[in-house]
C-alpha cells in the first residue's frame, strides 16, 4: 500500500531529476523486497517468542532477498529487459522483471529463513519434527 501511494510521486520526482525509469524501478523495488521479506521473517521470529532471532531474521532474510532481487534486475537489464526501454510495454518487461525478481527473492530468502530456523531447532530443541 505504501509503495502504491508513494510510487507516482517518486517516479515524477526522479523523472524530473533526470533518472531513467529503470533506475527508479530499482530504487523502489529493491528496498520493497527487503522490507517484505524482512518484516515477514521478523513476524515468524516473534511468533515463536524469540525476539533476538526475529531481528536477526529481519536483517538476514531481508538483505539476501533484496540482493537477489537486485542481481536478477541487473541481469535482466543487461540481457535487454530494461524497464521503460524500447518495446518494454509489448513484452511486459516490468511485470516480467518484477515477477522473476520476486521469485528469486522468495527462494533465497526462504532458504535463509529455513536454514536459520533449522539452526534454532538444533540449538534449542524447541521445535518438533512434523
């Protein structure tokens, strides 16, 4: 919701400042990937009553997810899938880059989350095998 409200103004502001739309896309969506993954992971840590782990998950999962989104975004851009570039509308470039970036962020963030929770399980034996 916050991104949806802020996006038109930020796109206009950065557009007037001379930034191309693909840089504005990167500026908006990499931090969004961080916040979505980080807050979700923090909530899981909080739900298992481990505030220290919750904050570790926030930073670790958030940073890995954001970095993955950025890497995929830059690879797609180098491959000619430039958000706002020539032919972008016909190829649905923004949706494609966004979808692949989000999938990558979810996979790597989920892997870090699972790995950290598994470490917690072996360290504290608070979890039971399902």
